[in-house]
């Protein structure tokens, strides 16, 4: 097979800077804090660090609203701090990928401020539509239309200075850039080259599949069906539009052609783990190296969407992961992730946190399940410790505008949900579940902020940091951290894990997730294979049919490549045909 690019057996670690490490006592994480923890990441063994945004921003959406792409926000530090972080990471053998947020800017960006004057050269850099008094979005016969923002309210905001509405799929302080305008595109490419020339190693591209909108023949934007909360779904008109490939190929030509050793991963909002996933990540199309596809993270959304979660069915996880794996089996490449700064923590969501023992077991099982798939795994800060959801019970504990706005829209305005149900929905699904401070040790603020700091952390520290923290886990060979070290080392040393193909086994089993990874030997008749089998439940489970067929006969403990239990127990489980709760095993066939 053609030699895989460098990132095919790499592991990426996502840092949410605001919650990672505070060094100046203002209760907010900063760049010096990240640099002080790079040794920890080198010890974990990760190859690439992805930083969520640290650019100048009014922080309406925690930095995903950028007011100056070429300046570090003073809250996080200075460009010198950024340069020191880069140099230190590179010295430790790690690459650094920045977050590129160019579907929209902050409304405080100079480009937007200029665009508010219809005669300014920037007039057409955003999506402006005429206002018809009495036809405000959300009213019958509204102009431009009833699209709702992901963060509540209309996706159109009236600007009194210009006398028109502007589109914002996210908050009203995040106006969408008009990618139809070549001046916008080239300004973005210039900025990207400026950062690449400064020595960063690539980008994670925020909602990049939303930059091409579906427009009518005269540029009109159709409306959709108005839902129970009073708005139509903007998603259908701004997702994977007709010019996406053209824009991504132009970006590749303008920024990445001629460069090497970089990584690009696009947030594929709406990509379904099918032909579009393969096309965009097929290296022959020179668009993106990989995509985040979310189909496996929507499977527990109830009829009211993410805020009315339902239990996850393992067969749904298998089906969606299989679609993603199969989409890029012959060309293209997959990302593999269960956690990020927008998702609840997977050990609380799909593991078992009723006891500490089950929390550790299920965290390891879910990690093994993810990391043994084909693709590049992404670890979200704290996932390697088995950190849990926040456990908030009051609305004033939340900070995320999505959570707060959607509470008021669903409970107070549209009245589609009771306060009690929405608080339960937030406790399960709020993005703040992933944004509580990183738990470094058992001191009052978990070592995120000094206990005697002048300011408290910007969001509450989870009280369970006294038992779940890096200091304890780094020293404990049975910790979740230690298990992640072994998973990463396996990917670095076993070619089947990085390059082997992937085949689902026992698709209908509702508790055991098992699959096969194999690599052709020099002699194509020979294949080296790994059987991966994970009990995703808190009761013991029979080894299902397909896996049992492959294990038949003597079980040799020396062929246990990795297991969440010690090898003798794992060998006994294989022999008996019965897995203990949350037992995961990688067995060389
Ligand atoms: O996320 C876009 C996205 O898909 C999620 O925000 C999702 O729409 C939301 O959680 C509702 O379910 C990216 C960033 O990851 C997110 O942090 C930003 O808030 C958003 O874009 C806007 O920049
Ligand atoms: Ca700070």
C-alpha cells in the first residue's frame, strides 16, 4: 500500500485553552499555562496538539468569534507566548494545529464594521438582505426568511446603521462571511499563509462545510418549514453547498500546495460519512486531509434534538461508525473522536459513572473501542483522565451561550419544554460539560488556578477533582491515563492499527462491539489480523458468534496485544466465551 502520510499513525490532543491551565491567576487558561504542561502531553505520547481559538475576540462564543486573526487575545497572552509554545512543542517532537474560524468573524472585526457602510469596499463581505418593516424574520411572510440561529433566535439581525439584516448562523456577534466574494476568500488565504509561515503545522477548520450556501438563481435564499420554536432550519440552506469543493481546492492551491508535514481537518457539520466524506478527504482531490463527521454523536438525540437525549443503542453506534469507516476504506481518511469542547464527556454519556471502578473500566473500554478503529484518533483534554460531566443543577452555573439561550428559547419563549426537562437536557448535553477546568491535582481549584489566586476559575471546577486528577493518574499504572499511554504506543508500534483495514463483526449484538483489523502480508494469501472486542455494558456478556468463530481453539495469552483487564483475565474471558463488564481485548489472530 502507498506509504501512509505522517498523520496516519498520529494521535491528536485537543486543548481548550480557556480551561486548560491558568498561570496569571485571572481564572482563565492561558498560553504560558499550555507551555508549562507540554511535558505532560509528551509523556502521554500525543503527536499533534490542536488549540481551540486564542485570537483577539470579545469571547461571545469563547473565541469562536474572532475580531483579529493575526493577534493573540491579551487574555491568553502575547504572540511571543505563542512563539514560545510553538518552539517548545516542536522541540518535544509535537506539532501544533490552530483552529481556523472563517465561516464567520466577530461583529467587532474591522471587516464587519466596514461592511456596515453599503458604500464601503467591504460592503459585500457578509450576507446582507433588505429589511421590510413589519416583515422581520420570525414574523409571518418574514423577510429575508425564518431561519433560526443554532444559538437561539433568528439567524438574521437588523443593523440600524446599514438599515438591512445580516446572516449569522451562530450568535448575532458571529456574522457569516460571504465566501462567494473572491476578496473574502483571498483575505482568508493570506491570513492562513501568514500563520503557516510563522511555523504552525496546519488547521482544524471550524464548520468549513457551511461556507458554500445553497442560493436560488437570483441569489435568493429559500425558506424552510417553520418548526415548533418559531424558526426554520438554516442547516438545509447552508450545509455542503454547491461551491464547497471549488473553495476547498482553491484554498489548497493558495495555501498548502508546496508545503509538507502539515495536517488539515475540517469540521464536517452535516457530512454523513458517505460519498462526500470520501470525496473531500481523497488526496487526489486536494481538499482536506480528514473531516470530523458527527453521525455517531447524533444517535442519542431524541425527538426534541440534542436537548431531549435518549439511551444510545450500540447497533446505532456500529452502523454510523461503519458508514464512516467504509466511506474512506479505499480513498480518503477518517478522524476518530468521541469527545470535544462541544460534546458532553463520553464516559458520562455512554459509559458508567455510578462507581469509580465502573467509571475507570468504561472509560478504558470506550477509549480502546475508539483508538482501534482505522483513522486518526483525537483526544479531548481530560478524556485521558476519565473526567466526567459537570453535574450542574442551576442555570447560573452554565456559561455557554448555546445552553443559556436555548434554555430561554425552549422554556420561556417557545414553551416546548419544561424547566425541569431542559435542566436535565443541559446536565446531559450542554457543551459546558466538557469545559470545566482541567483537573491537574486535588487542590481547591484542581491546580488549574492557584488556590490563592485573586480570581476564581471562569467556570466551576468539578468537585470530583479530588479523586480524578492528573497527578494521581500519572503515578498509577492502572489509571485511565496509563491506559491511554498504552493505546497511543500501540498505534505507534503496530502497523495493523494504523494501516490495517476495518471490518465490523456481529452487527446486531446490542452489548458487544467487535471488529477485525487486518493487513496483507508480503504474500497476499497471508494476512495478519487483530480481533478487537469490547463489552460496552456493566454486566458480563457472551462473546458473539463471529468473534467466537475466530477465537476457536486454544487461546494464547501471549497474543493478547492489549486489554483493559490483565492478560490472564482477558485470556480466560476468551476461553470461556464471556467478557466481564466493560472488558475490552485486542487479540492477535
Ligand atoms: O461548532 C459547530 C457545531 O457543529 C456545534 O457548535 C453545534 O452546531 C452546536 O454544538 C449545536 O449542537 C463549531 C465550534 O466547534 C463551536 O464551538 C462553535 O460554537 C461553532 O462552530 C461556531 O463557531
Ligand atoms: Ca490566565
